[in-house]
């Protein structure tokens, strides 16, 4: 009798648990990651000047002459060989790092709507001891990437705050021109971003964005720049959401 009672209780407990198990996998619903906190650090750079270089061509000419010799009449011959090279130099762009508040707000709006749990980098900095963005800014004036030392400090601080996914990148704001259709000021921005899983000793790159360009219009350069920046930030966030979803982060 005791054995039958025990068997009955085991079967009853399985029947009670079964609906919740089936419910969690119903309709192919994705399992939510239990450790999927996300943070991002983007720098906005504004081009203050662009110097364009013309092509420079160097021509080389070789001419050989033959003259009559002492052993008789020798007809003169002439050969001319031309060649050279063309030098092309990339545009020299000078940047200054500007406020990234518009980027943070626009990306945060998309992430929240998509249900992605994220922490502001300012909180990671304060609680995990990460480097201040003000200290990081000078690195982006002349380079596109973080130094290995700065990147390691950001990753270590994020890990201390239980962050698993980290995105870093730059949004470059170009010099304005005039839109030929509307006559408004037009500004292009270029985005580059990398997405990392930092849960293991060696961070793993699991996604990226760009480089890709977006444009914004406005009555003046300030408005056009801001519109372009917001568009770029939202589109970048949507791309990152898709890549996080592919990893099971909802």
C-alpha cells in the first residue's frame, strides 16, 4: 500500500508540472536568457575639416642616342621610353568628439521597445570602475578603434556589473552640404559598431554594423546633424536587436 501511495504521488506531481513545461515551449517560443544584460558605448565624432588631395603624377623619360663611330658611318638611332606613377592620398579628416546624449536616447528607445534589458554605460562606469567617456574621447580624434588597454578596462567593468553583451562603436558626422531637391542643409553620418559576448575569458565578436551611411535634412547644419544622428542611432539599435535576438536574447 505504501508503494502504491508513493507511485500515485509521483505521477500526480508530474501531471501538475507538465502544463508549465509545455507552456514554456509552446508555439516555438524562445527561451529567455538568464544572463543577458546589455550595455553600449558609442562616440559621436564631428568632422571639423576635410582636406582633399589632387592626384600627383610623376613622368619618367629615358632617351638614348647613338652617334657615328670612328670605324665608319653609323646611322644615329633614338629611343624614347616613358613611364611613371600616380600618387593618390586619402582625404585628411580632422574630428572633434561631441556629445553622445542623442545617440544614447535614440538607441535606448529602440532597445526598450524591443524588450532588451540594458544598462547605461554611466552606471557601469560608476559601479564597475570603468573609464570615463571624457577620458576615452581623445582616442577617437585620430583613430577609429579603442586602444586594447581602454577596451580591456571597459570589459572588466562591465563584467563586474554582470553585463554579458557589449557594443562599442563610432558615429561620424560629416561636413554639411545642400540637398539639391529641397534646398535644405544635408548631413551624412557613418556608423561602425561591434557586438561582443564578454561572458568568457576571451571576448567573442558575435555581430557588427557597417560601415553604413545615413543622411539627415534640416534648415541649418545643427538640425540636419541631429536628425541624421537620431536616424543612424535608431537604425543601428535595430540591427543590434536583430543580432541579439539571434542569440536568444529577448
